């Protein structure tokens, strides 16, 4: 289903709720978009959230925040030093899913030292990104994806849900 401008505007003006038996997410702050790309990204993340709780494995592990019009979405996994980061890039025509380590390179190094186990769990080759001039680091997997083609969205959602569950499992390899 495609949201038109009026529906997005109504979404911005009223409380939007996603209700499942276990989880209720409420957002009341209006969302502002500045471009067609941002509107498309907002629509994508709204539908991502609306469909997420139809996946029982996803529903058991995650609580989602209010969707925004950015190209990324952060998902908490119960660790203050790292989280799941999802992106949808119109320019690069890609979806990505990975773990983002904020000011915690020692934990990043732990995961890079067990990279074969990480890749076994995520079932793909992982891209490791550790800029020595920055405090953050990350690893991710990616998939070709055309955001403008809404017929691809469901497959994109399913890939992202699967990767979130796999990343959650990877995160549990580091318990302290």
C-alpha cells in the first residue's frame, strides 16, 4: 500500500500507534520532511514498523522507536556500547544492516577477532569499518535495493528483519 501526501500529513498530525500483544509504541511528535527522498524514507520506515510485529521472532526481541525521515534506523539491543543500525540508501541503491559501536573499539575488536563466527551467523560476507581517526566503528552487510520501487519493499523488510535477528544473536556472543 502506498501512502499519499495526505496520509503522511495525517500521520504527522495525530498520534500513531503500533499495537501488538506484547508491545505498544506511541509517537506524538510531528515528523518534518524536507525533500521527496525524506518523504520516501519516512514512508519506508513507517511501513517497516507497521509490518515488523507480524514477525514473531522480531517481536520477541525488539521494541521500535518512532519512524523518522532519515536514511538510517537505530534499534537498541540492550547494550549501551553498541546497537543495530539499518540504512536505506537511495543514492547507493542499498540496504544495510550492522552493529554500530559508539566510542567502544575494544568491543568492535572482539567481534572482528571472531569474524568467521559472525559471518557464519549472518550468512554473508561482512564489511568491517574501523576508521582510526574516529571513536566509532561498525560492521555491516548490504543488499541491492531500489527504494523508489515499492514492489521491492516487502522483500527488503523481510531481509532487514532477518538480519536484525541474526545481529541480535551475534550481540549475545559478547555478554560483558
